[in-house]
């Protein structure tokens, strides 16, 4: 049998609510949650992550801006100062790059790839994607709404 403190921890659902720039931590007992709560994990096949590397922050910011303005992504995270090691023209190379993590939907993936290829300085820019299998319902709903045309 598991110790009581571990059972109690499992009986609680912890989530973080981000309001403006202040993080508020809230703990709810599992029994208070229902399937109607909009922050619960849901399965998805409609949402994707795309990874793109850029040579510098200026380029990464440009790619993020173009993708966001075109409503091709809901979010772009820029991770500076990654060290990449790769084969290029028969030699092993190394470079400091910026990783851009794009959150998008299946329907926006191909247009996003076209925009990245059209605006990227590399001959062969990295553009790889993978499907999300799930996430919080509220976040996935926000992601979908963010890449949709704004309602007037």
C-alpha cells in the first residue's frame, strides 16, 4: 500500500492560472473537479508544434512576427543560444542558433511552412512538425481561436 501522503497528493489536481504577469497557484481537490471544467486535459489531432531554427534573434523575431500577423500560429517561443551540431556539405558543422517553437493547427501547417521558407535566410531551413496528442481544453481552444480570422 502507498503511504497516505502520496494518496492525498494524487487526490489533488494542481494547475497554474496566469493572470497578467502574476502567477497564482491554486490547488483543487480532485473530487471538486468535473468533466465540465475547461482546464482538463483533452485529446487532439488538430494541433501541431513546428520547430524552426534561425541564425539569430533578429531573424527568429521576424519569422515569429510574420507567422503571428498571418494568423498562422497562436504562439511562437524563441529559445536563444542553442548549440546545433549537424552535417552540411559533407562536413560536421556547429552553430549557435535560436530555436523557434510554433503552436498551430493542422490547417495552418502548410501555409506556415511556405511563409518560413520564403522568409528564412538558410538554403535549407529546418522545418519539422509533430502532432500534439492532447493538452488543456482551455489552451487548445485558445490556440484554435487565435489562428482563426477575428470576428467583426
